[in-house]
C-alpha cells in the first residue's frame, strides 16, 4: 500500500530535493509501513535540507510517534 506512495515521493524528491512536504510524507509512509530506519533517515534528511524548519520537523515527528503510541494504547485497552 505504501510502496507506490514511497516511489512517487522519491520521484518528487528527485525533482526538488528540498521539498519539505515530500520529505515528511516519505517519513510518514515509512513510519506507517514500519520501516523505521528509512523513517528516521527521511526525518534527518528533511532537517538537513530545511534547517530553518527543524523545530516544525521535530514536532511533526513527535506528533506522529505520539499518535501511534496512543493508538497502540487504545487498542490494548480494548483487549
């Protein structure tokens, strides 16, 4: 499901390697597909290429991870 998205985002980043939106969507696609190595790489690349947006990127990362944790806790509570 996420493979096509990751492929499209890789192409988008070839066209504009500094596109923050593409980096964050790539990070999210990797996170959702449990590819945490590539997730962290996309976050680091986003920060490296957009250092002025580093606080926003870190907030995005924290929000994504918190959302996942909250969903896991909610699911565990239903069991």
